[in-house]
């Protein structure tokens, strides 16, 4: 027992500069993966005498995209693990954690969906650029491929990046700044094209940041992200 405080004091802390390197590396790997995932359908299209423009405009979500994103995520998690940057605790949630998660999640989902309903009511043709892009790509894609991409991979990858790397590692010493940076980067990563689309993504971003900020559990923000995307998935399919 006497040695416990000493162990806590000497435990190595995550290095912000290394977190930044991992963040950049992840996006580089994901970009390369997206390019590689386009190669098979482009080759097929060229063999069918289609123009490159028509092939690119007709690209659909496929399992290659899931595979390349999963690969980038696995590499990132491996690097975090060997660098002693532990994002996951895998412990059961305490009653306090569950209470915080339920209250914040319900509030976020209610506000987000009411806001979307209000915007759609006032402007029936409203749609975000990110949502429109996803709908175009999944229009004839396999429901399983879409489910894996939207409901499984996206919540884990985005929470590891925006809440794990940014809030827990890069801005570990400045949690409130990390909160703001994470919320804004998450919002802009979803390509808002006007104030309404910005507002929709920002509400969800704040909710995800708040869940992590209050619980200090990335599993909690992943779960909220999973629930939100699962709801969206049923509207897409």
C-alpha cells in the first residue's frame, strides 16, 4: 500500500506530440486506403469501356472500403498500445457512469433529432452534404457493408480519433480546450456546407464530447455514437 502513490506518480503519461503524429498517420493511412479501395472498381469500369468520370461518379460503398478503414484503425490501436496510450479500460460502468451516460445521451439524441425535424419541417429539401454523399454511395450497396461501415467502424474510429487522441492524449493537460477542439474538428470532418448542417453535427459533437468528459470512458462515447448511427442506418436503408 505504501508504494501505491509512488507508482501512480511515476507512471508514464501519454505524450501529446506522439499523439499528434499518430493522428496524422491515421488520416494518411485512411486516405491511402480509400485510394486503394477505388482501384478494383476503376479497373472493372475501364475494362467495360467506361469513362473515368462515369466510374468515379458511380462509385459505391464496398467491402474494400471497410477493410482499408479497419486496417488503418488496427494500426492506430496497435501503435497506441505499444506506446502505453491506453484508451480502453474494459471495466464495467459504475452506477454514476451509467447515470451520466443515460442523461447526456438522451438529451443529445432528443435535441439532435428535434432539431433535424424542425429544420426538415422548415426546409423539406434540406440534406447535409455528408448525408447526401453517404446515401449516393449506399444506394445499391450491400446492407451488411453499410452496417459495418456506418454502425461499427465509424463510431469506433471517430471516437478513438476525436475523443481518444485529441481529448485524452493531445489535450490531456487542457481538457476544456480539448473539448472545444474535438467538437469543432468532428463537426468540420462531416463537411457542413451551411449553418444548419454545422449546427446538426455540432450538437452531436458536443454530446459525444460531454459523455467522454463526464465519464472519462471512451466506451461511453462509442456507445452513444453507435446508437446515433444505428438510428441513422435505418433511415438510410
